[in-house]
């Protein structure tokens, strides 16, 4: 009886999961179909990846600039955040060592002035390093924010690139040769 | 759409502003202990040693620490508390020895060591 009950519970959970997955598939298809079509599609693309909307509109140079800046500043954020975390760890350790000396003094123990000064110098050096690395992290972050924002504004105000009749593909045929002519504008 | 841009920009600026490290603690207001100077070691027989030293400002010194290190294997470091600026050390045997002295303030902050090897 208990076995049957568990089995029916499992099948019920499986059914609910199937319904949820099915709904997600339908929703994704609908949203994908609507969101990625037309001018709204360009906006959604730029929301996902900077420059993708511009590429969708046919502005490939701008798309490269936005995507390149976003990638570089994104990697910069990651690297500078890792370095910042390392310097914060160093600062925390230095601070705890100095606090240990202060506690020793409060407990009446003898502390060498060289150790005390060296540990405080280490606290200040680690704090300065953390401040410097925080500045770099913020520079990359602000660059990323600016790129992302300008990318969105740009995709909103830009119109899709339309081919000029003069830029169309042309074939010039001679007796001995033929030329395929294509004009590219950026 | 402008609201969305504003929200995205503001949230990223808030993220950018957050830092994980606080300001450093203030330096402890301690009186710098004076390092002993003119540390002299004299002996007649390499068994009893007469030590003396000076400090710039004896009024901030609570006591002195005298370190004696005999230069033989497995010999421990001996530390003695000395109230004044001179001391007599009897090793019991004629042994090579190095002496160091430091001053300790009333806040228990010890100065840098001044060392001398027995002649």
C-alpha cells in the first residue's frame, strides 16, 4: 500500500514537471518569436549582448565597438575583482595581526615596538593596495555600464540599415573577363 | 524604456560603489620607547660581566630587558628584568656570550634591541 502511494506521488511529480517544462517551452517560443522579430528584436538582442542589436540592424562597425568594449571591460571587471578580493584578504589578515598586538598590550604583555610598527605599516600598505584595486574595478565597471547604456540608447534611436540602390551587387561582363562589384559602407 | 535604462544604470552604480574593506584602525597612541645606546660590556675573567648603557629619556622607561645568549649548542636565551641602566652578570664559567638590552615603557612597549658581544 505504501509502495503504491509513493509510486503515485512520483508519477504526479513527474506529470507536474512535464507541464512546467512544456509551459516553459511554449513561453520561450512565443517570447522568442515576438521578442526577436523586427525593431524590438534589436533591442532585446542588445539587452542580452551589447552590439548584437546593432549587428541585427546592420551596423556592424558599431556592433564590433560595443561588443569589443563590453568584452574587454567585462574581463577587466572579473580580473580586477579577483585582485581586489586578494588585497582585501591581505588587509583583513594584517588588521587581525595588529589587533592581536593591541590585545597583547591591553593584557599587560610586552610587545616590541618594531613588530607593532611593522604590523601597522602592513595594515596601511594593504589598505592602500585595496583602495587602488577598487578604483580599477570601478573604472572597468563604469566603462561596462556606459557601454551597455550607450548601446541600448543607440539601438533605440538607430534605424535598420537599408541597402542603397547604388550599393547593390553589379556584374560587369567583358569578352575576356567579368567583374563582380560590391560597395560596402560603414 | 527610459525607466528600464535608469533602473539598470542605478543598480550598476550602486554595485560599483560597494566595497568590502573598511577604513584602517587608528594607530595606537604609544610613547616610542628609547633604544639603549652606549652599551658597554666589560669583564676581567670572562665569568663576571659588567654591563652599562644609556637612554635618551629615562623618564618614559619602566624597566629594561637584558638578553644573554651563551654561544654553545643547545644553550637557551636568558631574559632578565633590570630596573636601572647597569647590571652585573655572573655566568659561572668562562663562556663566549652575547648580550642585548632593550627598554620597556610603562605601556609595555619594548624598544629595539642594542647588542654587544663580550670581549
